[in-house]
């Protein structure tokens, strides 16, 4: 596609439910990143994929969060037993590998846990 | 680890005023430095970048110079427009061998006619 696509754009869920957020990166981009952005804050790193593997998942806040990228393209961020504190905008970005390459961002998924 | 510190906002200016948004960083090695912009209702997009010391990135009248001696990458524009109203994020990647972009908290700019 022309850019990074994230679906859904908005998601409202009840506390304790399971949610999946999808990211479709730019074709040919091997690197994929998930970030979380709370109001008035910058993007907070969650996980980085190089191809199909999670090269760095040090930003995942706890074991309720998990992400996959089984074919090295589309990625899904999964959150189990959602809590109200998980409410935020979840951003996905993709890039080519290499020094100085820019990350291209999707519009984000606004998750609200009620 | 890598970190980015930006001046707090909001920054409120009149049209045609001079803009500076300060950004300093902490990183090992020689990171690449970026400014991203987020216009209302839109996603983050790259505004400009610099990949080595003393490089100047520029775009849409905005400029920033990579200063390794002061670990800074301040954003400037000589004459802002109402359409520049947005949130600006300073970021780095490549420090310490990690390509993962690290962002500052963002600075909101409001330009009045």
C-alpha cells in the first residue's frame, strides 16, 4: 500500500477483554515498530520486528502484551485482560534498515478501556 | 540508554514570529537525529533529519543543526505560519547500535493570526 495502515482506527473495549490491533506496513520495509502514545507524551517504544522475529521486545510493559509478525509483513499487537491504564493511542511504524532511515507511521489505533 | 529531552509546551506565537524548539539528547556513538511533526488529526511524519555532526536538516522553512559538542538538535523557523500549528517531536536512532527510534515528549506549537 501507499503508507502504513492500522486497523481499527478506534476501539472501545470493556476491562478484562482481549483486543487485537493490526498493522499493515509499507511493502518492502523489513523493520516494524509498535509504540504507545498517551496524551501529552511522546511515542513510547513497545516492540521491534526485524522480518518475522521480534528483535527487541523490551518495551512491552508486562506479559499481557504480545505481538506477532508471522510472514514478515502484517503485524498484530495483542492485549489480554485489558485494564483501564492500557487506554492510549497505539502507533505502528515501518522502515528500511540502516543508519539514518526514517520511520513511517500509521494513523494509530485509539484504544479506550472502559 | 538513549533519551531525548524537549522543551515543554505549548509554545504560542503570532504569525511571522521566529520559532525555536530546543532538543537535547543522550546517546552512545553517533546517532541520527530527526524532527517529526504531527498535525491535528494526522499521523506522525518526518519533517527533517541529520545523520552526522554539523549536518543541517531543512524542510518547509524549518532547520535544525546536529551539534555533537552540545548534544543538541534545536528546531528553528524564521517566520511561522498558522498552518505550522502542530506537535513537534525530536527523535534519534542508531545510538549504541540500535535503530529503534527514541522520541521526546513533543512540543505543541500554536500560531495565532
